[in-house]
C-alpha cells in the first residue's frame, strides 16, 4: 500500500530565542544536550560542574559566551535563566532538581529520573505547586525505530495493542573490567530502561498487572554480572516481551514487532540502528526508510518537546509523572529477577541495583 505519513521526527521550539537555558553536569553525555541546544538555536547561558575544568571545556566547545560555575546554586541564582537541564548522576540529581524548582526554573532531568519513586513523587508535587515543567530525558522515544512505532500507535494505525516484542543480541562486553560493569543489573537497569519506557508508552494508559524477569550469566561467562536478561510485562489483555543477549553476540541484531487490532509494525536491523520498518494493515504493507539516528536525534526530540511544553504552558509528553510508570516496570523487573517471582508494578519503590 502507499505508505501513510508517520509523524516521527523531532520538533523544535516555536520561539527558540525566548529560552535562556543552563546545564548542570558536564560529563560525557552533556555533549549531546549541548548539540541539541545548538541544533534548535537555543542559547545556553551558563554551565555548572563540580569539576570546573569540565564546565569550561564544554563552554569553550559549544557556547564561548556562557558563564561557568563549580556550584550549581550560584547558577540557579541567576534571574535570566528560564530552564535547566540536569545531567548529573542519579545519586545527587534529585537534590539539584529540587534546588532548581525552588529557584523557579523549568527542569529537564537526565534519566533515570530517580532511584526511589517516593522521591520522584515529592519532586512532581513541588513542580506542580510551582507551576513548572518537570520532564525526563527519555531520548529513546525519538530514536527513529521507536519514534516511528510510537507515531503509528499515536496516529491510530495499530488500534488496540495486543503484543509488543523487542529482542536484541549484541556485544556489551566493552565494559569488561570497568567500574561501570559492577552494576548488579547492568542490562535490565542501565541499558533496558529505554525499552521499559517504550513498552509503557506503547500501552498508553493501560496498567500492567505483573512483571516477570530473569537475569543470568552465559555459559563460561567471565564477567560477574548477568549479561542475559528477559522480561514479560503482563497487561491482562496484552503482553510486552523484552529479550536481551549482551554477551559476545556475533553480528548484532535488534527486532521489534507490535501487533494491534488494526495493524502490525515490524522492524529489524543492527542494534539501535534499525533503518527500515514495515506497517501492515488490511489495506496492505507499507515500507519506510527511516531518517536520522538515536544519537543525536533522541536529544533533539527531548529538548524540543520540553521547550514546546514550556511555550504552550502544558505538561510535556515526557513529564516526570509519565516517567514514573516506566520506572515502576523497570524496578519491578529488577525485583523479579532477584526473587524469581512475578512482581506487581508499583509495589517496588526503588531500583535496588
């Protein structure tokens, strides 16, 4: 069939010059935050990092006129800053989010939003009292393969979702011997958090009744943490299955299949780099050659949506309340993998990683 248009590409702010943006946290991921601001022609006026040299380096690379600070509270004291991106580690980020909200700034938080859902609820309540936008950088929603799936669902081509299967095999052993590889649930938490978010978004307002997960080592695996994992999210009238084979997999591949009452969406390709998808309905099958890449398009999408929400005075689609539903799935999966039993989402309130 003739391919119907899928509205999946990132959208930028309508009034980019109206925003005065600041960035707290200038580590490795910060380059993508700053690239996104450059892409949308948004001015970043200040950067902060306890390692002042890191802030200076990012400033010199992207926004030479910006001011740099070692203390984020000095940055937040500036009256000209309207919005703040916070890209620090999860352990310290909630306190910085709170400081920013109390200072009257809209906030785009790096993911995962919080390690404890109760803390997230408190920050959400504070943002509502202050009438501020609090959003989370779930940049995977604008990865082309996921963005096109979400567009097909949002535009009504799939109907009621029956099932979502996302399976991948790749080599994640590049982190062997690094402190990064000490995370007990490296795959289910640090990596798969995007896939939990896509599952929660595809199923929309439907609430999962249980999550069952496994995390095991491959035969003769030389890393101490599980590198194989899978999860079944049970919606009662629908299922999401996620499979991750991350130990020395040859020829990486990723597969997506979403079946609905009106249509089916499929895609396969290199991990995080699916370049073509199919949408099948009763009228036939349409093929799409996808444009863009997760990096940097995912960051273009999150920043654009965050700023558009501020301009319109509305909740962002990546708002923090929405994100807690994704975290509930993820944290239930971690607990299930540890216990060997299904877990109800929302019952486990922290990541226990």
